[in-house]
């Protein structure tokens, strides 16, 4: 089945540094990747949609200069949290639709637990 | 504004009980509804529903969509402790190719 590989799975960084999260589609081409964040005991909140070869679309309230998204190839999308602060600590998950395989929904990465200290 | 609402927010049952989780949606140009089970990390896919009134089953889990009522239910029969998880539903539109997630129902099954 389709697999999205996400890493790192866990990262601890100092306040003010930047962290890059990668999501790779392993056996299919992901022309679109969705990036979500999830706070404890809350649901997934869509942050942005990245499309291969074009600028990402950000949801209202999400700072595009803080959460840089790059989707340079059909198999790789990255989210960089710039100048991270403790309030950015969260669980970040990517998800890609499987074109033509609507019976299977969307494939999620395994998530990245970011802790900013 | 597109939104998905789930109820109850949390539920505690005993092993062997049957539970019904609810999901209602308001999604412009609605296309499909998805159910996911989330344990410790990323959600795992359960069902995708696009047609009203057709039940989908997988073992002890089943789900059905009611487009007239803009809702869906997820049933779990003979619950087991391994069913303890957060169950998420998400509504998707024809345009934009994205899904709107509900807040989830936290299910705890106690022995």
C-alpha cells in the first residue's frame, strides 16, 4: 500500500532555532501534501496545503514566514518551523491523497513530535 | 464555514459493549467522509463513505453515511480494550482536495 515516510519522529530543539520536517511518498507520487498540527487531546488542524512546483496554500491564522513549506518534487514535501518557540511545540503530521485510489483515503505520515525548550 | 462535529467527546465503556460514535458535517460541495482511528501516533484509515445508506463493515466496525442528515455513525460491537483510541472523522469536498477533521471521540474500553 501507499506509504508516507515522515521524520524525524521526535525532535527537541532550543528556542530560536529552526527545525525541518520531511515527508516522502515512498511508492506513489504525491502532487499534494497536507500539513497538520495537533495539540494534546485535540483534533488535527490543517495548517497548509503544499503542491509540487508551486507555492503552498496556508490556512487562516498560520504564519507562512514561520512555517515554510517546500514541495520541490513529486515525492518530497518539507515543513520548516523557523525561529521555533515553546508554543510551537506540537505534533505535526503530513498526509497525501492517493490519486485514483479513493477507496483508501489519504495516507498519513507517522508524525513528528516537536518540543521547543 | 466548513466544519465537522463529533459526539460524544469521550466515552468509557466495558469490554463487550457496543458503541456508536457520531459525526455531523457542514462541508461545501461535500464529496466523502472518512473515519480514522488514532492511537499513539498518526491516524489509521478505517472507512471512506461517499454514498448515503450503504453500510461499510470491517470486522466489528461498521459505518454508514446519511447525506440527508449530513451525518455519519461509526459502530463498534463487542468492544475490546484494543479499541481504546481517539476516533476521528473528516469531511472532504469536491474542490480543494482537503479534509476537515472533527474534534474526535476518545473511547476508553475497560476490562
